C-alpha cells in the first residue's frame, strides 16, 4: 500500500512531505513534476488535478450526464477541416485564445514539459505564420481572456497548484506592451471561466475558485472600468464552453467536480432581460472543450471525460439559440481537450490542446469552416 502511495505521489510531483514546491523553469515558466503518457500515468495526473482542486475523483465519465443520444445530422454541404501551421513555440494546452484584428492570439498554458508559461503566441492567417509577442508579467494557465475595442484583456487566471489569481492585464497591439489591468475582486477571483463579450461588457461565467467550481457571473464594464454583479448561472461549472449569438449568452457543458462529472446541460442568458433559461442539452456531455461562434451558432469542439483510452472527445456540435437545436458536424481531425478557439473571416481556428486526458500538450492547429 505504501509503495503504491509513493508511486502516486511521485507521479503527482509530491513526496511524503506534501506537495512539490514550485520550480522556476529556464524560460520563466514553472514546472509540474511527474510523468504523463501511458494510461496509468494519465490516471494519476487526473487524480492530481482533482486533488489540487480538493475534489473527490470517484466519477465515471461513461455515465456522466449523457444528454440526448443524437444531434441533427449535418447538412449535405458538410463543414470542412484543414490543417494550419503548428503553434509557434511548440506544444501548449490549457490556453486562452482570442481573435484580435486579423490575427489569432494564444495566451499562457502548460507546455509539453508541464511547465506553466506566460508566453503570447500570435498567428497571421494570411501568411500562415506564427510570431512571439511579449510575455505576460506572470506565468499562468486557464486565463479568462477577451478582446474589447482592439485591446486584449486578461481578467483572472489559474497559477501554480491551480490556485485562482484575480490580477488583470491589458495588451494593446498599438504599442506591443502589457500593462496592469483591472483586478477581479477577491470574492470572485477565478480561472477556467467562460468568457463572452456583449456590448463592450466582458462576462465571466462560472470557473474554478478555491478548488471548487462556481456559478458566479461577473461583468466587467470596459467603458466604466467597473465590475458588476449579475445573476449567477443556474448551476456551478468550470471548464465550460460559452459564446454569444445576438444578445444571448450560451453556456454549454463543463464539470462541477472531478473530470468525470461533466454535463450536457445548456443555459442561455438574455442580456436584455437579465435572466437565464434552459436550452436544449448538448448531445455530447463533456468538459474542457473549445467553443466559438460562427453563422449564428455556438460551435463546440472536443473535450475530455470520454469513455475511451485517450479520455478525449472528437465530437463537433453546434447550437442554434433561435431554434433551440443542436447539429452534429464532421469530428475533429485531431481530437483534443484543453485548447480554445476563435473566429476570423468565417473560419474557426482551434490551436493547441492535449490529445490525452489531463496532460499531453500538442502544437496541432486546425481550422473549421461551415
């Protein structure tokens, strides 16, 4: 029993004395010790992620809220996938991704050595090339990021030990520099939230705070430089998919405790009435998925918690809030979780992520079009 415990603690970067200390990396990132790759190691890392959040890891992904068995089949003119230049700087997961101007920005995350980094990678779709932007002031992952008025905002994130940090940073491409930005109040500091912009207001939905999923809904009004309380989501969740279509904010999937606790539930917030309502459940229950809007629909990609050897979903499904209906589309070429997505010129870019549950970062970058 002690030998088994020691093996598990080694995989999680711990010894008998408790959690491993934060180890500075050569490039300013932070190392999470341990191994990932085979199923046993991946399972231990799953347990470590749950332990870092103070969670009970007894869930079974195969029996989580499954939702309806099928979505509407795709139209005859099925969406297409195409490869794009791999992410600059190499494999990365648990990132934030935004579209700023005519480019895609990838923010922070874990690299292939499970180091937390503060890198900013910028992709030019016209040239199919990546370049490095200035590093953020701190290494971070699961950042809450959005673009308003041509500036990139980071409003809270997770750091070493999956601890929430409410600090904010703003990047202006006009001068190519980060500056200190609005800080989330301590009571609502979190990472891994859904982030949606409606009328120059940044909505932070759910997320992970103090090791627990929350239902908190916080608005940052850019014009007034003020944080506002808003009606909480009907349920707690982190690692969720979110987007805005018209005046509706759509929240889909996510989990409320361990990796296997994912849900198919959909909730829709009407900014005009300031109220939530239930939407049709997502056909594939999952968490850790990427999402972006295109053609009046929220499109959800991949995710983790699958009852497969990799633990990763390939499913691509889109939600029409007007019809309150889902449609299924061509699955991901490279199934992943821990990535994010953004739309430019009628195409959704899905860079980074991991091809196995927990840690397993890749530099894959693929583009989805209707």
